[in-house]
């Protein structure tokens, strides 16, 4: 039989009519041949509804069980028609997992799920039918045995991680430390001479775009270069003499104040001038080498 049997525990006129409305919606709006006991009560006067529902559940393609507090009480006690139908579930559910669908009209945010779920059902999915489109979509997917989400096919080739060469890295020696600082400072000086406040283009044409170019260059090049120098020197302080550390620290104070000024937190007059002795120090190492 291509039908969807709906099982529930009768719990007053209002609840019973809610179930009938649910069955009618499945038939009228969604095209499923949903059936329930009330449909047969109107046609027959001496039918055994317990036997009838047991047969319908056995013969139907899908069975929806509407869980409620009353349903749990009768199922756990194996009482009446609900108890008989519940025995059928327990006998068949492991062999036919797609046939049985569990729903509730209660909001699972307002009640404990264990108040409506019969004890032997375990951790099975319960669809909360509170008239939200997404929840109806889940129910329809189960009724039609269709998937909601479409996943991509597995690629033919597995992507492998990028391998890194494991090797012992020695820190810079003093000559390398000073040499790398020379290169970065040379770039800073070139930018300053080309676009800085005292550059020829800035002096001759104060309204040119040089002001913005200088601001961008400080952010993109000068400040990162200063940070790089400081980072390398901080890792290599043991290579320096006390006097060299003192000179380096003067440069560090200048570079950090320069960056704070660029962020607008202090004025230009608060930035210490670039310590020429730092430049001389790293250049003397080159001459000594």
C-alpha cells in the first residue's frame, strides 16, 4: 500500500483535531496518501481500530508516529492501541529504519524531550513540527527518501600537504645582523629622500600628491622595515657589546616613536631624531669585515 499511516495517542478534542489537520495537510498540500483512524470511524461502526491500525502500519510504505506525553505513557506501559503499535515498532525498526518517522507538535525548547520519547526509542531523530518550513522540508525528505543537501562528488586526486624541508637554522652572526639592517635602512633613506617632507618635490610643490605618497610609504615600507630590524636585533642582543646595545636602543626608541606618530597618537616633535651613530655602527662593521 502506497500510504502514510499516522499513529498517535488520543488526548482530547483539540489535540485530535490538530492531528486530523496535520493528516489533511499532508494529503491536500503535499500529495501524500496519509491515513488515520478517524478516516475509518466515519465509514464503519463495528471496526476493531487496534487491529485496523496494526494492519495499516504493517502494510504502509511510511509510518509517522506523533509523540506526546500521553503517547509516551501508553507506549512505555504497552497500553491499548498505542502499546500494540509500539510493539510493532520495536520488532521492525532495526530492520526497516527508513519506514518509521517520529514527530511532535510540542516545542522542544519548552519541554524535555524525554517527557515525550518512549524509553526504548533511544537517541532517534524527532522532528519538531511547529509549522516552520525547514522542519516540513525535513519531514518531506524522509517521506520521499530524498536528500535535502547535495554534496559534491569526491575528487579523483587527494590534495597532499605542502612539505617543508626540515633543517637546522642558525641565528645571524653579527656581520649578517648589521648587513641586513644596512639594506633595510638604505631603502628607508631612499624613500625619505624621494618623498619625505624635505624632498625636492615636497619643497617645490607643497600641494602635490607627495604628502599622501609619503604617508603610504611610511605605512607600507618604512615602519615594517623598522620592525624587522628591531625584531632581528632583539633576538641577537648577546652578539652586541654594552655600548652597541646602548646605541641600538636609541634607534629602537626612535623607530617606535616614529610608528606611534604615524598613528596620530603623538606629535612629530615628540619623535627623537634618527640616531646617526646607529647607522655608523652598522657601517663600521662592514668596513672592519
